[in-house]
């Protein structure tokens, strides 16, 4: 893939908008994963003792 000046400009322009959205998506996925893990642990009778 080849970048020209227009691509560089577009990326520089979009980065401030795209990065927070990506961060939000990652945080959301993490929260969902945590929630699912908690649900599973509750179904299995609380936290597994270590």
C-alpha cells in the first residue's frame, strides 16, 4: 500500500477523531468481557477460591 501526501494529510486530520472512538470501543469490549466473566462466576457459585 502506498501513501501519498493526500493520504498523510487525511490520516493526520482524522487521527484525533478516530483514536478516542477506538479507545471507547476497546473499553466497551473490555467492560462487556468483565461483565460476562462476573455473570459466569456468579452462576458457578461465587468466586473460585485460590
